[in-house]
C-alpha cells in the first residue's frame, strides 16, 4: 500500500524551526499501514527537513551554527537576475542552508505506529521565510 | 511607517482564480515559479517587514496584447480586502478609444488613488501629444502618476520609450502633476537625478535590484554611480521606498537601504514621508523648495 498526504505550513520568519512531529505521527496512524516506512519530504529548495531534539537551546545552536557556516554577505554566484524566475537570486544562503539540512527524513512504522526515539522531533526548517510551504508524507507498507 | 510605493499584485489569490488570466500575467510580466497566495500571507509578509501600506499597480495592455497585468477592478477587489493596508492605483492603455472614460470610472467609481503608466510595455513616448488628455485628467482629479522609467525586465518592452529625458517635457508642461520615474530610471541614473533635482514634481523609487545582491547594488548606484551624499543633501525629499514586488522583495531591499547610512530623518522620508507627499496626503507641502 502507498499513501500520500501533504502538509501545508505558513512560516512567519526568515529562519524558523517548525515542529511537525505530531502531524507526521497522526498521518501515519490514520494511514492504515501497519508495517512499513514513512518518508517526510519538503517540496522546496530553501527549506530543510531535520530530526533533532525539540529543545529551544538546541534550536538556537543549530541556527547559530548555520549562520556561522553560511554568512549573509559573501560574493555568492546566485546573486544575479534569473530570467527563468523573473527575479534576482538574493537567497543563496537559504539554498546553502537547505543543502546542509537535507530535504527529507524517514521513519519506521511498526504495528501502525511511528517508531522514534524519545528525544526525536521532526522539523520543517525555514531558511527563506515568511512563505507558504508544502511537506509530502509518503507512506509505503502493508 | 513604511510605504512600499511599487508592487504588482500578480499572485494575489483573490484575483487569480482563472488560470489563463494568471498565465497571461506571468508571461507579460516575465515572472515565474511563484504561486498565488492568500491575502493573509501578503499581510503577514508586510507585517514581518514593517511595511504599513503598499501601492498596488495594474497595467492595462488592452490594445497591445488584449489583456491586463492585473486590472483596475482587480485592484479594487484587493483594496476592499484590507483598505487600511493597500493603496490602489489605476492603469489605462493610452491607445484605447475610451481611455478617458476608463480613467473617470477608475478614479470616480472605483476610488483609485493614482495612475500607473508603462511607456515601454504600452509602447508610447511620455511626451506624445496623445497623452495630454490623460495627464490633464490626472490633474483634474489631483492624482499622481507612477511611470515605469529605464530598463524593464518585462518581455516586449523596449527601453527607448522609457528614457528619463522623454519625461522632461511632461514635467515642464505640468508642474502640478506629481510623477514618479520608477527604478531610478536605471541605467540612466544621472539623467533621472537631473530631473529630480530640477523639477519639484518629479519623484523616484528604490525598486532596483538588477544585478548583485541588494546591498552591493545599492552601494553601486547610490554611492558610486551617484555621489555618495547626493540623496542625503539634494534628493532626500524625492526618493521613495519601492520594491517592484513580486520581482524584488522588501526583506532584501529594506536592510540594504537601512545600511546606506542615511540620517534617520532622511531614511524616514524615504521609507514613507515622501510617499505621503507624492500621494497628496500631505497637501501644500513643498519641502524641496526649502
């Protein structure tokens, strides 16, 4: 069995870590799949899907690390007008943070329940907000 | 207070139900890979950037390609959703036989606050005799004009029509007609500066991000192409904050503008005070004559 659901989220800041753990857990629970895998996949190039501990201090450290690794003002090649977009590419740091974060994660489903460690939360990480975002949850199993 | 004097509401969901209409707008404006979003998202983005009000600009292309990049009625629809946040402008294709009637409807019935004209996209020279009745109509209603000036990213929009010098005759003939030559008339920045300097009724806006990132491009235009203190000393009453959204974003342009080391008073004028004068909200003020 394969099931797909889409979560739509509106971010409210340029950088934001939005917990979607409970939404993913609910979608898995009502999918009817007893044993299998759930993939959580972002539809975007300036967001990330992360698993980490859902603590404010951890979120702060992640944000500050990404800021150190990807400074705002560098001679990024992407900073030019893009005819395919009709706009200037002013968001290279957002793309690079997205690359570092990755755009998907997976969970095991056992007996209809998402298996995860006690400390694990799933985040949609926004690097170019505020924006409307979509996350696909694809469930594969039986 | 921040007023964004230059936005094109191409992707506002309330006016994007019809797919063919939306596709036409995208093609004519040359903007892609974006989707309609609800008004709440736009207001949230404005709040995030501290933008109090935005001017919404339509473009009438009736005789050029049989449509609109957002119509006057579309603008009215959006303004009605948040009248305290949006300032609706009208547009009219100067070659329409009923151009003056449409302007009467837009200013009278729809209550729109100014006129958007795009010489390159609508293919007219601003100093053409044919435009006189339109300028006089704006004067009669005391409405300002937002002119596209300089290079346009839109397809089929030759720059020759929007060279800043073509606006000088208009500024001379109609000294009471408030007009904005948008985008600093780039690349003819010095020609635009000359008009700003000489004609009290001529304004410009900051909706330029044609190369580089916003900070680098503003430094180049405002500090190198122009003398580094020209805006501060000579043009502080003539420059208005504008983005040209959805092409360029407030979240990029605003921090760059704020990094230009303008005096707080000058920055305040650029971000909103000059727009109030342009819009006619602060009548009888002619600060540039001090």
